[in-house]
């Protein structure tokens, strides 16, 4: 098991991409349906990534509990 507190460069890139797409989605420009849908699809795609899912599992109590 890797150390979840020391993520790989590829995982950091994915997390950063999620953050940027979320910022864009909630921005004034993101209110445009096409831009919103693009950012939403990008986030959904990143959230299904195996490396990201494994990291979420390994982080355990450090992340919010899902509703």
C-alpha cells in the first residue's frame, strides 16, 4: 500500500483537474450550458479513475463521509 499522504504526480494532476473544472463550472462563464456540461463530464470521468478511487479508499477518516 502506498502512502495516501504522499500522492503520485499523476494523482495530483487528477485532483488539480477536478478542482479547476469545479471552479470553471461554478464561475460566471460556467453558467453557459455547454461549458457546464463539459466540466461536469470531465469531473465525472476523473471521479471514476481507478487511481483516484484507491486513494479515496486509503484516505479513510481524512476525507468526509459520503452521504
